[in-house]
């Protein structure tokens, strides 16, 4: 049973446009969410996080939105750049747990 | 210290052999995690250490798997009697404290060790 779902395996966007990556979760105990980015042959690198006490967190071109009632979060990248092309993982954790639970990832391709 | 280091980067082994991977975390990080990633999946949690103590193990960590962090610094992950289903990328991560939620750092990942069991 997948607790963190990224239902879009891939997303293609033109440079300068907005990229929106979506993530759904099923475990109501999750209260902290993170996005990681992964380039080929590298480990995942942390991008941005959000606590369940917030509904939005912004860091430069990256904004994460959290809708707790829908158990949904999204990552917005504006404007998208070719260097953003990577696999993006959504991850969640619960106060009672330690491990991050990852989704399957969405491959973002930004074309110039 | 430039980050989390994992060795070897690649390992090909015959079914039934034992393999051992090493992870060197960021030096001041007290927490160390092992994850496994298979094709088309996200990283799956295996186990984590706080200093030298192994505090949590996933049910994915069968009896053939053992992890150690003897002095609270580097860690090893051993797989005994490897099976083809063990073929995966094994990722190590480290963090300071319990993560961002507790005022620590996020988990920093190494580049991983890709295991192929033939």
C-alpha cells in the first residue's frame, strides 16, 4: 500500500513556464513533507519542505503548497529552467516515525 | 568533508555471495540512514542509526541484511546469500539531529551503491 503517491511519472514543460508537480498521501499521521531532486548518477538532494502547520512555503523559484484536507501537496517551479530537468521525489514523515516515506518520483523535462 | 560518501559505487556479485557496502556520513551528523531504491520506485527505508545505536529497522530488512555503525561514524551494510531480488541502488543518508522538524538538518544522501546480483 503506497502511502505517498506521485501519479504523474513524467512532466514536460517549456523553459520559462511554470512546472507543477503533484503528490498525494494517505497516512493522516504525516505532518512533515519534503521534496527532493535527483539527477542521474547522483543521490537525491533536498529542495524544500513544509510542516503541516503551514499551507505554503516559498524558497526562490520553488513553492510548495499543502492542502491537508485533500491530503495533497504540490511543488511549483517558476520560471522553469533546463537545469531543473531531474526526477522529483515527494517524501513525508510522521511525528511518531523517523523514516522518510518517498513517492515513486516524477521526471521533469524542461526544454529550451 | 564534501558530503556523504559511499563505496563501492557499483558491485556485481553472483547469487549466494555475501556483499558489504560502506557509508561515510558527513562528519558532524549523528544520524545515519540506509535506503534501497529499485527501478521506477522511490527510496525505501531500511534502517537508521543514532550515533552507534541502531534504533529502527524496516520489515524490508530481512535476516540476511545486517547494518552496523560501530563507533558512530561510518556504517556498513552487509547482505548475506544475495538473491537476484536484492539488485537495487543502496542509498545512505545522514543528518544532524532528528531532521528539519526538530531543528536539525535535512537528510543528505550519498550517490549510492548499485548492486547487481547475477
